[in-house]
C-alpha cells in the first residue's frame, strides 16, 4: 500500500472535500481468507440532513444510525435487498454525511477478489472486478457484518491516501488536475447515479466524482423514476390505451 493513514480530523471535513480526496486512495480489507486492496476511482457524496438524496435526510433510524455517530466508520446497507453498498461516514458528528464508494481497481489480492466475484456473478475482465458499488463490496468481502466498523483502528480496514488526498483544502468542482501534485489525474463530477427528485438536481448536487478516463469507473444510469415512466407507457400500449408521457417542468 502507498500513501499515509488519515487522522480522525481528516474524516471530519466537508463531505465533497473528503469525497474528492478519496479518489486514488487505497482501501484494504483484512479477513481470514486474506487481504484485498482497491484503489478508489469513483465515489458519491451525500450530505445527510441537508441532502434530499441521503438516507439520513429524514432523520435517524435504526438502519442509518451509524451515519449520525463519529466519522471514519462504515455505513453498509443492502440495495433492493440484493446487493451491499459501502459508505464512509464523514463530517462533524451528527451531520450524517457519508461517501459512497462506487468503483475501484483491485491492486492487491486479485485472486481472492476474483474468487469472491465469480462465486456471485460473471466477471468478464479484471476491469470489472470492482466496477460498481455492489461489485466493489463483493471484491472486498464486505457485507452487513461490516456495518459500523472503524477505519481508524487498523484492525479489519486500512485506508491510505495520496499526498494530495491527505490535505485539508476545500473541495474543487472543476475538472482539472490537482495543483498540489505534479501529474495528478483529472477529477470529473456530475449527477449521482439513480437519484431522483431534489437530490437528483445536477446543479445543486453534482456530487458524483470520478477519475477521468479510468476504465474501472462505472456507467452512469439515470434515476429509476424515468425508467418506470416508460415501463408504464409500454403497459398502457399493451392494454390498448394511448399513453401520455409528461415532461418534467
């Protein structure tokens, strides 16, 4: 692993600043089967109580309780009852902000990551090992038993950030190389995947960040409500009705 371990204060920063600084960082999980390290290439920031797209927007529940506790812990949940997604809790305690880890490149422990992935699905190339949040969790061996685990004690998790990521400067929104590091990769941003409503407003929340040109970055997909509308229209046609698709104002 390269880079250095971040301090507790590093995780307490504003969510988009931490999200950007996680790009290029290396995350390792340690299990009885062995260790797997992933270089993070894509993330999404969620602002907790101030973010309509966040699981914590409507307040604390049993499911999201860890988001309201100390930063630097994992928030793991099941998506659609099928897949696990892992987030890192950040920001001051009580703000419930978190960063979803969306994709990465397996840089160590590839055989173990491949065995985990082939046990749960098809792996066409090494690029696909951790391309997408569900695949990333599987490759790292993360499930609901990892809920609430700390990145600070170095027991089951280890995070190493680059010299740029170890800084504490404000978030940068433009797609330009990090001026703190010569030859640093370009970071791009845009709408979060599958987020609808106010949280899907690209102007207010362009909070998906990725390393430009990296092949392990996942494909963008629009919010589910858009697909639902077209499925409803198809059903109407099948029933002999004339569908009316309303454009968003």
